C-alpha cells in the first residue's frame, strides 16, 4: 500500500511521526498498530481504514498528485467554481477517448 501510494518508508514515517524502522516493523508484522496510528496511516496513504483488513485489490490508493488534486478541489469554497472544474475535467476525459 505504501509503495502504491508513492511513499518511501522514510517519507511515510515523517508523515505520521515515527521512525522508518518503525514503519519497517509495521510492514513485516514485528510491531502492531494501535487505532490512532492506523488512522494516521489511513489518512497519509489516502485509503480507508478498511483497506488494511481486506485482501481486495479493487481499491488503489491515490498517487500523491491525485491526492493534491482532490485536496485542492475540496478546499475551494465556491460551489460554482468546483462545479466548473468538475465539468472541465469530465469534458477533458471525453476528449481523450
């Protein structure tokens, strides 16, 4: 999940406030996560907490650029501007088909 989201162990560790060695321990199962840390990882990786408990590959985490796009879109206070951006993006995808 970490690699699919474009994170190194070091970058993810920095993001959630632990060492890269701790991330390595989480990944290999040598250390367990508490609920707070699980929530932090979920937010950092932009994936739902439930993804940690399933083997499904149906869900792919957002790449960093995708997360930035979503976060920026959500931060736009004007609904009309958000709607215009959505129309533009929808139109652009139809042009590339």
